[in-house]
């Protein structure tokens, strides 16, 4: 027999890594309806939050216009390039140079 604590621990574990259908967890068959409802409710909440984030991004994109978006994209590309460079430097044991690369030190 599973305790309430077991059920809540299972839910918490699933929240950290929702890679399976929660209600199909072996040993919790007696709680299948509760677990299914928890999974569906949580997934719906996640979907709504994602939709809200997308609406906020769309509003920000509209506010910035094409030129603002292009500047943001170029900034993101530059940060990504610095991160790749820093990783390469770290693998060479050059931590100080990696820090400089990440911080953009010496860029014009």
C-alpha cells in the first residue's frame, strides 16, 4: 500500500523529469486517476505558461520592430560565439582566456 508521502514524492520526481506518463508508474495503480489528473493539469499549466511567454515575446517583437529584433539576434549570436570560444579555451586549460572571451574583453 502506498502512502500519501509516496504519492507526493512520485509527483515531485515526475515534475523534475516528466519523461513518462505518471499514471502508468508501477506500484501506483490504485492512484492512477489522481496521477493522470495531476499530469494533465500540470501539462495544461505548462502549455498555458508557454503560450503566455510566446505572447510576451510577440508583443516585445512588435514593440522593437525589425531593426530592434535584428540587433537582438546579432547580440545573441555574438554571445553564443563567445561561449563556444570559451569552451574551447577551457578544454585547453586556458581559464583566464576563457573568462575574457565570455566577458567580451578586447572586442570592438
